């Protein structure tokens, strides 16, 4: 069979991993060093890897992270209450499998968002669906969706995420509409999916942040009792990073 036709068919069938591998083999002596079984296995393996890598890229793009973060680049050299063994356990993502929530609290600049994003990136790489959102911006977008009549669709999309990251929780006060939307999100995900919440505000003060008693009770009753916690402290690492560009939050 004409090799160019085979390549064309692979490309048209979107078998890009196979396409690249077969094309490379035609330009080298690789094919001659393998048995038929080994060559077919290599084609299939590279196609598998190519699809997996592209799926991860799509998942990361859809997650809409504020910035790129990596578990491997977290810095433990500064005293801020961040335990490497705890981060290692969290990176195993058992809390996602068990549908538990995670709270990351501490002063500004101590690395809350970076840690949450690093766990989110890792979850994408492990095949989970993740969505990252600044809490204030997410609420504003969902209010707009409610005005347009599309909020149910947006909430369903959030509900399907294996991991939701609500960053900077409580930086802006919740009005009646935002409180209602927050309750919808928490209710939809309760014991079904995992949520990471980062906040400068201690958990004990979240009741006052949410505001209205009935909704605050309903929200906190669903998330506080069984959530895992990382409580950071210390001065802003951004000041240190400005002096040393190799420091990662």
C-alpha cells in the first residue's frame, strides 16, 4: 500500500499520534528494527499518549486557571505553616475521590491561590474535570447569566466539575443574589463533588461574610464539618519573590 495514502487516511481519521509515529518511521530505520507486533503496539501507544496529552490540555484550558502552577514548584523553605507531607497527601487527590472539600486560609500572599491552582492542574493531569473561579467574578458572571436566563445551564456546568476552586472567598460581601447563587452551588455539589475554597478570612468568620442567617447556616452546615484544612500564616511571599525570582508560592 502506498505510504502517503496511509498517512493521509491517518490524518483524516485524526489519528495524529499514529500519523507522527508512522511518518517518523518512514524517515528512519526504526520500522526495520521492530517486529510487526512491536510496531503496531508502538503506533497504538503513541496514539494513546497523544490523545491523553490533548485531553489534559483541553481540561486545563477549560479550567480557566488564573496562572500556571505546579506541585513540584511549591516552595517549603519559608515558615508559613505549609507541610510538605500534607501537600503530598493532598496531591494524591483522595479528597477528590472521596468528594471531600478543602479550605486553604491565611493572609494575603502566603500562597493560597498557588496551592489551590497546583492541585487543580494536577487534577486535570489525572483526568478530572476542574473549574477555577475568583469567587467575586464568578458570582458576577452568574448574576449576569441569571439576567440572561442562562444561569441554570451555568450552574449545571459547575455541578458536573469533579473539582471546583472558589478563590478569594469573602473578599467582597455577598448580596442577596450572590448568597442565593452560592447556596445553589454548594447544595448541588454537597457530597457529590469536591470544592476547594481559599480565603484570607478565617473559617470561623465565614458566617458573618455570607450574611443572611438562614443561608449562612445552610451553606456552612454542608461544607464545614468534614472539610480538610490548610491554615497558612506569615508575611507575603510576593515580597520575597520580588527579591528572588526563583521563589514559588
